[in-house]
C-alpha cells in the first residue's frame, strides 16, 4: 500500500521550457554540444537519462554567477 504524504512532504513539480544543451566530451577533440528547443525531446532525453542511470544521477546546482553562464547557453538556443 502506498505511503501517504504528510503535510511536511512536498512534491517536486518540474516544468521544462523545452530548451536543452547536452555537452559530450570527446577524446582528442573539443566537446560536442547538442542544442535543442523542443519540449518533447527534452522530456524524452530526461526519461532516457533517468532510466539508464536507475533514477540516480548527479545533478548540479549553480550559484548566481554560474547560473548566469548556464542561462546564456540556453538563451542562445532558438
């Protein structure tokens, strides 16, 4: 039987924008970057990552300076 949520537990509700940048390291070359602006592709990519990592993968959090840098990458996606 599923555990009931208590008042102190909060649900995580993520609303994706549809923009995504995937950075892949290559040996002997610079990184390869995929820039995507499609909500379904973003959702599918997240699902694939979660499925293949058994729902356990490191997730970074950024300070304000790093957040600005990351946001500039996403803002450049059309």
